């Protein structure tokens, strides 16, 4: 009997690194827009935020994230993306790599 490969949180985050916020040219993981990942046998749940509620690229980012996760997930696994605003996003959520890229040290 063949079993589906186990999807890890690291694999989900790696897949989401292909999703770029076009306004800043950086992936959503390093920007700190991925707030949570939950993996179960039948669902990949990811909570995302945007840098601002008025982000004009939000729908495109969600579509790109769903596409990246769909490519990772075996058939039959549901993709569930949630939009969260709490806590509000801030530059401190960015990876060290992203802060260096934008010249924000500290």
C-alpha cells in the first residue's frame, strides 16, 4: 500500500517562497506575511496577512499562494487560506534577509 508523502510546515513555507508581493519584489514568507501553517492529512491551512488592509495586490497574492500550495499538495487535500489582521503586520515580522534587502537594520 502506497501512502502520500507527508507535507511539512517547512515544505509549505518553501512553496510559499515562490509567491512574490509585486509591490516590493519580495516573497511573502520573508516579508512575514505568513502567520501560521497547519498541516493535516486532508487540509493545508495557511493564515496570511497583508502589509495593509488596502493592499491592492491581496487577491493576486492569495491566488498565487493557492496555486503554489496546490502544486505541493497531493490530490484530494484541501487548500484553506485565511486572511488575518491580528496582530497587525509590521517590519519586525520580516526575516533578517528581507530587512537587509530594504536597508532596515536592527
